[in-house]
């Protein structure tokens, strides 16, 4: 499963940028964000219709 992770602006909470990662990478990214106090939003990535 893949997830979209959006980095959020500290002032108004709008998405600054986003990346799509596999499930194994989510924990590492959450740990990094927590270490620096970065706000992130995680959701399942949209899949392309076949």
C-alpha cells in the first residue's frame, strides 16, 4: 500500500508539498517529522483507475 504524505505550513496548515511513499517508509518519515516538530498529514494514495 502507498501513502501520500503532505508537509503542512506551520502558520495556516496548508499543504506545502507532498510525496507518495510505500508503507515501509511511513514510520521513518513520521519519526523524522516528530524529531523536528514538523506537521504532516498522511492519507492513502489514490490509485490510478485501470
